[in-house]
């Protein structure tokens, strides 16, 4: 389970007392109910039709919006069916701009929560996605190899839609480094925090086309201090957005 502070206002300064450990996916001992949704990677063909439906389970929650790269998703392509607790992703002619970690913005008993509801990327670049488990404060470093028949360049890296810096002089800042000769991308996080746990995507330039791929998933292990404070929203200091999720498997997320 992990929590992050990312920018949306939450009632009472982000305060949301989870109470219990939430280990069974319940109400956390009097806190906000859980939101359960299965999230699996999906790759779509450029200019092709691509459709995905997601259902979620919760009590006392409303899905207010879905975001892509921290901007509102196209309402013509991402339809929220609140009555049936369903999200429909319907791309008639899929474009790489449709590739991202789609974040659901939920209201749970007056508290704002955000969590991934879909991870969608583009075909045409071959790589093996990696998965890493780590505790808060631990260093995370992972190297991913990519291949392609055409000229392929790395343009940017994002985690849950937020930009990751290219490696520079700041040793304490999470970054990425590209080795064009070896065709590798190295993701480095000196000290894992909730902000940098989640799904990493890379936007490639393949000749003249842009292609986004999901390359890494970093899961913050339960038992870290961030996991223990999931749902707290930062306390009385008033952090702006709280989001958390507990992995019961590779694909199940619970927001408490």
C-alpha cells in the first residue's frame, strides 16, 4: 500500500483517517471505503480500433473524472458510466496521444482520492516490462532493453503521467538515462517515495511516429511508513491530493 501527495484538494486539508490496517480491503476501521479495480497493461495498434471496459467496486464513492498525463481525458474516448460503476475506453482510430496511465479521480465520502484505472500503450516497440518491489526510502534502479526494426529514440519518461527528469547533475533526483548504442533505458530512484511508485512509461520516436510503451512497475511494499499512513492524506498540514493503493495481486488495486 502506498500514498502520494500530488495536487488535488481533499476535504479537511486532505485528512482521511484510515484507522485499521485495511489488510482485508475493508473500510480501514472507520475510514473511507475501498475502491477495487483490475488494472492490466493493454497495447493498441496505431490508427486501429481499440476498446477496453473497466468496472470498479466501492461504497460511498463517485468517480468524478479520468485524467491522462495529468490532463482531462477526451470525453469522446473515455466515458464514465457512474450508475453502473463502469469506465469505457473506446478509441476508433488509436493515436499515441491516447497512451498513458489513466488516473481515476474519486470522491469517497467527501475525500479526494486518485488511483490508476487503466494502463494503455502503443505497439511497435519490443521490450520486456519489468516489475520491482521496494520499501520507502530504498534505492531503485532498473535497466530495460528495447528493440525495433526502425530507428528508435527515447523522447521522455513519465511515472503515473508525471515527467521524470533526464539524468543530470542532481544525484538525489529520480532520473532516467539512455544508452543509444546498447538500446537500454536505466531508471534510477535514489530514495523511493510514493510519488515515484507506480507505472513508468516511455515515449519513443520511431522514425517520424511517436510510440509510448509501459516499461516498469514499481510497487511500494506494505509496511513502509508511506504504506502505514495510506489514507491519511498528509494530516493536519493539509497536503493536497492523497492517493493510495494496496496490491493484492499484480492487477488489483485498493484505494483506502
